[in-house]
C-alpha cells in the first residue's frame, strides 16, 4: 500500500487502541503489528464516533467477500483477507475476540470465515439471467493480493523464502505456523494467512516508492524520464557512495524525494549526491541492503539459512511474469477447489513449467559485505 494513502480520519487511532489493549497483546492474538491501514483502526474510528453504519451493520464483508455476496447471495469472510485486518487469530483460525471486545466492536458483524479455495455458491439467478449462463461456481480464492502472489511462486518444501518487490517490498517466509515471538514483535514482522493453511510471516519494506517519488519530482521540474532511463542512470553511477534507511519516517510521505535523500545524507555526515544517477544509486543500493538486513533477521529468528530467494512483483524487469504471478496463484487456488488440480504442489509445478524464470547469482560479494557494514552504522 503506497504511503500517500494515509487517511487523516484514522490518525490517533493506534494510540486509542493501545489505551484499550496493549500492542503486545494485540500481536499475541493476531500476529499483526498496528499500522494505519489495519481494518481494526478503521472500525475503531467508527466505534468512537458511533457511526450509524456500524451501529446498524449486520455483517462485516471485505471487498472480495462483498463481490462474492453480490454474485451468490452468500455471506462469508475469506481467511487470507480477514487475517490482514488485525482482528483474526492465526492460532485458533477464528476471530480474535479479545481484541474485538477490547475495541468495543459488535460481535454480530463477524461471521463465518472460510479457507481460500472454498466454493461459496453458484451465481444468483439474476446474475445468471443477465450473463446468459447458470451453474457457475464462485470461489473464495486467496483473495488478498499478496496471498495469491505467494501462492503463484513455484516454491517447494523448505524452499520458502520470498520477496514481493513493488511500491512497497514485502519479504517473508511461507511457514506452517505463525511466529509471534518477542523477537518477531520487536523486529516489526507480521503473520498473515495464505493458501493450504500456510502463514505468510513477513515484513514490509519501503521499496520502489523512493524511485517513483524521485521520478515524479523530476517530472514536476520539467524532465519526465521513464523507468528504463532512470535505471540506466543508476547503473552508470558509482556504487556505495552513501546510504539511507528506506524506512526512515522522512521518506514516508510524498514530496521532493530527491531533496529528502540529500538531506538524510547531509544529516548523517555522508557525501551528498547531487546528480540524478547518484541519488538513484543511493536509493537503490539502500533498498537492496535493507533486504539483506531483513534476511538476516529472518535467519536469526528461525535459526535457518536459505539457498534461494524467490522474487516477484512489479520491481523486477519481466513485467509479463510479474503481472501474471498474482493471477496464477489466484487461478491455481480456484483450480484446486474445482478439482482440476489435486494440490498446491502440482499447481506450482504447473506454474514453473508455464513460464521462463531467470536465476541471479551473487556477484561482488566482498564489496557488498563491506557496504552492508557501513549501511548498518549509518542507519543505527
């Protein structure tokens, strides 16, 4: 979710939530850290202002659930979407009732939760008459986009480290159970549910937002460069001249990103990049090193190391493949539900055999290792 989508109506709701229930308790019950986009905060805002919509509501339906209801007349909540609300317990696979009660939300609006791949029902007669075809099943797929994207990555057992690269980057594991340790809490990781009873143990990282905002500012200034041109400028610039913390609060809002990057470098006593290529290189190198930092935390918390990182999303060059990833995962879950595929193992094998994947091997490891040590000192 892009940073600029922040809504002023929900400012202060995190503080109000934590007056009612601590952040640690919320995390233990939901596996999710508090952020401005959580449904928990949105509903709390409605509860505080005693909105008629909440007072009179019969059921809570998220957007995919609402579409399924319009198509079938059946109401249910698909689990991968429900798990991102900060109101669902991944340990019990039920609503997080202690959190719901602490926030003063009406229990009646929280209904049946179904697993991804559940056939909700056939399309309603009115829909069938309109399109001229009846007996079409509507399936609650892995409705959360990242859940479908991860489902579409051809991972195998034990080969479960992934990175979704876009405006925000998300790095995580496909895990059989949630990880709600104190280390996970302190590091800002979350647990969201996926296909086949899996958990997406993940962390959000500011990604191409930095590049997108630089592009937007330069367009305002009169030079509208495409992304290929920006990438070329970054490649041609010298590496590791300075570093930023991509998740620093100063970068979280829109507006003159090149100047913000320069100011961060100035404030931390580093060389200040003056030209576009150097600014882009500082941002790109720093994003990559933040990935490394997140990887190290995952290894530390799980006691595991990984031979492969599966990368997808709009941040990689094969645009056709990246656009297909979420769709493939969504379709795969539906094909399992209809019996066209036996399980996600076979679905991922089908996806692997349907596209050309590119493998990248580490290069200049010693230089990157030295840069990482400098990066850690800068952002400390």
